[in-house]
C-alpha cells in the first residue's frame, strides 16, 4: 500500500528500505493512512502511482542500485520461501548466480521495468525519487520538500530494518551482464558509475 501523509504520498517499492521509511515517518509523529490494495492482499501490497489519488500531494519513493536489489530479493526469498506471487519466483534457484542468469536470460531489464511501475515510464511522474543508499538523507529531503511537520531527530534515531548481511556477490561476467540488463534504471536514477553499489557518482 502507499502511505498517505498530510501533504505527501510515499510509494513503497519492494526491497528499497520502505519498511524503515514507514517506521521512521511514524516515529517522527507524522499522521499516516495506508491507501491502495488491502493489507491482507500480501502479494499486491505495494501500490503503484496509477492506483492512488495523489492530487495536491507531494509524491516520493526510493529505488536501489540493481546490484544491491537483486541479492536482497534473492536472500529474502531464500529465508521466506519462493512461489509467493512475485514474477521473479518463476526463476527461483538455490544459488544466487543461477537465479540471476535465469532472470537475465528470461526477463532482461526486469528491475528497470519494475521501478517504472512505481515511478512512471519517464522522469517526472513522482516529485522525488530518492535512493536506498542515501535513505535517511533522502527521506529528510522528501519530507522537507513536501512541507511535512516532523521531528528530524526521531527519524535519524530509527534503527534500520530488514538489513541483509552476507549478501551474495557477483562474478565478473555476471556483474557485467546485470549492469547491461539494467542499464535503463542505472542511468535514469543517477547510478552513473555503474559498478558502484553504495553511492552514485
């Protein structure tokens, strides 16, 4: 579901820090209302912009470098189970490298298209798209731009959630294939140094 704030709407793209964003917003004392599909409809829980009335609201979301997003998704599925309704479940594999080659071979550019569902096919559908790699800073910026009233200190004090440890890495040939496959998202969202996962250039 999207999160409606007094002056803005947050669109939660899976595996981009949205669980932390939701908690940080609530810790900051900002009133919120969940809008979109029913929370009981777990497989359709994340609402794209096309399903929410955003008139008069500042809109924002977060993305993540594909090189960081895919290991996080795969690790989550390995912990929680596959076959839960996500399009990537059809490429399930016990080894990360096999999973990625399955995705690249059968659904090249999947994450670029997924991001576009939430952010629009071209820049400008949302007022602001931050990066998971700069989550705290970009959330403070989005809330300030929206004119929300909040306590900055409570956001900064919110502990991170769902942080993966020991995420799998990439062999050189696989890394290059992912960068090529997801070049649209990498270029659009400012990850100009394609090999840098932690921060854009």
